[in-house]
C-alpha cells in the first residue's frame, strides 16, 4: 500500500482529477447560470454529447483543437436553442424536454458515430500542454496542476469571471431576478424571456465546450455515451453550490478525484475492480446530497415558465 503515498501515484491522481474535473466544471458553471435565471436545464447531458461529437469531428477533420472547441460549443448552443424555444419561449415542461433532448442526442450521436467511425475509431494526437514556469517544478503539485492545455486555465479563470458577473454587474442582477422574481424584473422593464434565453444559450456553449474537452483532450477520441453522466453531475454541482462558482470548482475537483482513481491505482499497481472505482463519483454525489442537499437554496421560480400577466 506504500504505492498510495508515492509521488508517482499522487501526481497521477491529481493530474487525472484536474483532467476529469474540467468538463464537470464547465457543465456546472453553465447549469448554475441557467438555474439562476429560473430554467432547470436537464438537457445539459445532451448538450455535452453534442459538443463532444461535433468537437471531435471538428478537431479530427481540421487538425485544430481550438476549432474543435469552437464546433463543440456551437453544438451545445444548437441543442440549447431547442431548449430555449420549447421551454423559455413556448413554456413547455423543462424536465420533460430536457430528458427528451438528452435521450435524443444519445441516440443521434451514437448513430452518427456508427456510420462515421465504428470501423476505424480514430484518435487525436495528445494535446499540447501549457507549462507554467517555476510552478510546474513543484513536486507532485507542479505536474498535476500546472502542465495542462490552455483551456484548463481559461476554465478556472471563468470561475472568477462569473463570480464577478453575478455580484458586480447588471446582467448578474437580472439573472438573479429572472429566477427569483421574474414578474418584478418584467415590471422594471427587463425582458424576462430574453434574459432566460441568454442564460440557456450560455449553458449550451459551456456544456458543449466541456464535452469537446472531454473528447479531444481527456480521451482523444469519441465513443457513444462518452459523457457517462457528467451532465447530471454538473446539475448536482450547480444545485449544491448555492449560486457560488467557486463551490462548483471545488465540487468538480472532488468528483474529478473519484473519477481519476482508476488510472491512478493502475499506475500504483493496486488491483481493485474498476466497477467499484466507477461507483465512487455517484457515491460521492449521494453523500453530498445527504450532507448539503437540505441547505441548498434554489431560485423561487426555478422550473416555472414565465408568462407575462399570468398569476
């Protein structure tokens, strides 16, 4: 068991945790914005799948990871447009539409993959890492946190940017009001439908980007159902974070550690059934819901379609 405390094991565990955490972080930040505005975006898993597939296709055929990230974000936005039209504009049930979008994208991406890549299963080359001077030389921590693709640092910076947006900008106040008291926001002359639509589309962009990162950097390939519930973990993170992006970051890292244990234990030569390790993220979700779920504060109008003049 000394392998559990070796530098190699800890470095592999933390590096894998960061890699696994970024898709969860992006999905959680996107879902948090959507929930702040009063839209429960259950379809975020489908948005991540669309982003993963289109992100991989874009990177594979263009040879550019950044173009892959762009096409992945566009794929998430395309699915979010459907969500915004049906749930925000028309006012259909957000949970039903979200589940339908997720199931539909699971089938569609699996079908497209079967026709395009089922015989070849192509892989992308390893993503280039941006090494932070000096910090990357710190034992254990340096290789784990400061030798990643640039998108990782941008995702962490986004946490602080969104914290500023929620606390210091008019848009942040509008998003909060759209989820808590949409009628009051309407009286103030702000378009509630437009505010919620912006939130849902932003959620789609971040979820699609998270899916593209998962396929292009985390795995280097696309396979059906590659997200494996990452979107639903993002929903849990957003609900438990109580509107604070920094809590989404810490929660994503916790789940990332659980997800990276399989690879890290293989590096350390520890034989534990992978099924047991794969249960850990969902076990962590249940524990966090038991400990913090009752304290989670959700917007008063979350999941309720807004109709001007309705009571």
